[in-house]
């Protein structure tokens, strides 16, 4: 089954209210082993007096027709 919805319609479709923002139990979960690995790695970088460069990359719209509309 496929469902399409405009992003700005999702709060209504999902029943989001002021009381449910933010979601009290959170929505992102981490793997404890991976978190420990990165905690140690970042601590080592800090101890070596190296600058920390942390970034976030978010990509979307891999469809050719959407990319063509942007250009």
C-alpha cells in the first residue's frame, strides 16, 4: 500500500496537538555500543587538541523530475 501526503498535512493526519509536542518519550534512539564508541573517539580528539568538525547531511528528492524542477 502506498500513501502520499503533503508534509504540512502530516501533523493533522497524525493527530498532533500542542500537548504532544515534544513527544515525552523521545523519538530518536541510539545504539549504546555506537554511542560509547563515538563518545570515546570524540574525547580522544579533544585530548589531542584537534578541532572537532561535526556536520549533519540531509538529502532528499532523488527523483529526476524533482531535481529538474530545482535547476
